[in-house]
């Protein structure tokens, strides 16, 4: 179906997913992260909320977090604990291409809005579920939280300095990755639907996302039996890669492989290191990491960060600034890439949000509308699925919408 003209105050966010209807039953972060990907690429996303706005989890609507996660959507308030609310949702679900939810596994069954129930009348439905630990299995009933998944998924054991205990990373990476994987799963299922004509239930969890994101660290264990440890700012296998002090701050160097190692030695005018038994080969540099880092830092402290970054990049050695968040968004390249997007919040007025990190030549994404007010589009959406004005007034009077 075509996205209604009034769905977004500024038109569709993109033409890429225009025509898809997505029902958003998600809360907090992992689910909204998934749905934001679909909304930002032009899907008609309908956020289903309880009539009492206080039931919204994840902070106030005016907060930065809510503003970031819920742009480019419409809002419908429905009391899903009532028969009338569930009936309205089922009618809406019959018109949907996608539903995304991150309830604990038993909740959707109890409400009667699970995949099997809804797919019986809408077999083309793609139903995406995000949970803490999976929809079944010995830990399925546990509540999921990002930091819990970071710990259980091994990330905290390899983050931080050796000997200082486990350390969480500075972003909710399990939540974010679970949301992104769920969005990918939705798109995969939609592509497959073009061939089969059938939807399906797609699932991921914070634990699955976190374990998958271990990537080469997981491979080190599964393939070689090596249990990775904390390495602080040092890269665990590419040496010397890490943080080095300069005369006015710090910088990152990334020296991967023998060719870049040679370039580094030449850039700091220490070509004798290429013949030094302590540093000549990757295994030797690994065994003598601390000594090598100390030798490099004796040199890097003699010039400014800007001078070294220019010299290193000219020599073909990857080097970069270590920015705080304010410096990130002052970076001209960040602006050039469109990562800072303006919008007019209904709660805050003129503001800025992070745009999509993907560039498309024909169907770009933009922030077409700010997060909706709770129930802002309820009447419009209910009319779209056949409710009369009198029926809508009755639902309002009963507190259903």
C-alpha cells in the first residue's frame, strides 16, 4: 500500500521502502533500533502505544533518547489488555507487512498477538521478535538487558586494561546490534517473500547479537582454542596498534601487517627496528609489545597530534584523532557525510539528530518528521482500517485508544 500523504509531515523519509506498513510494538532500545531502520528508509511505521503515555518505557518523549529512536513514525494508542484493543490491532495487522516486537517471549501469546495467531489471517506477514536470550531454551524466560548480555556474551572479559576487571563498552552494543540484525532479518524475509509469497517469523536476541559480534575473538577460541584476554587500548593481534601520547594529547595508530610496520619505522626514522630481533616479526612484536610501545611513545611525544597524523597518513600509516563526542560532531567529514540531520521536534523545537550511515544514489534517507505525539495519528489510522467516526469516539470514551 502507499504511505498516506499525511503520515509524515515532510513526506516519506525515503522511497526505498515506500509501500511497506510496519507495526511497532517495541520499547526501550533494541526494538526501536530495528524499527528506526525501516522508518528512516520510508516504511509507513505505526508505533502502537498504551493510551496512558506514562506506560512508555525508555525515558520521556522530550528526551534525547526518545527523539533519536522514534522519528519518521505515526502513533496509534491502543489498550492491548482489552478485547476491543486487541481486535483493532488484529484488523490493523491484517494490513501490515511487518510487525516488530520485543516483549518477553510469553507476553505476546498471552495477549493473543503472537505470530501464529496473526499469520493465520495474514500469511504474508513478517513478524520480528527480539528478546534477551531467545524465544525458547533454558534461559528464554530471563529479562534481557544490554549490560547483562555484554557480560554473558564475553565482551566485558576482553574490554578494559589487563588486571583491572571486566569493563562494559560505552554504548549499548548488544541492544544496538540485536536491533540492526533484526532489521536485516526483516529485509531478508521480505526479499524471500517475493519468491514464496509467504511471510515468516524471524528472531534474534541480545545474547545472539553479542556472541556474533565477538567476531575474530570468537574465531580465536573456536578455531584455535585461544581464550582472548583484555588488552586495553592495544589491539590483541595487530601490533603496534593502540593509543600513543603526543606533545599535546593522544592519537591512535593502526599498524597491521609487515608493510605498514615498515612504513611506520620509516616515518619515525627508526629503520633499525626492522632488523631488531625484538620487533622484526609479528610474533616478536607481540612478545615485546610493551617495550615497542614505549619506544614509539618516546618519539610521538616530540610533536603534536595534528603534526603526527598528517605525517603518518602521508606515509601510509593509519592514524587518527581521539575525539570527544562534541569534537565528533564538529568534524567537517561527519557533516559532509550527512550524519548530522536537522529536525523540528514537537517537544523541543529546532534540534539535530544522527542520520543514517548509508548513502544511496537514488533513494536517500532523511528525517522527514520528528517523533509523533502519543496517539497523534490514532483517528487517521483507525479510519484507514474501516472504523467509523462513531466507533472511534466509542473507543476513546472507553479508554481503548
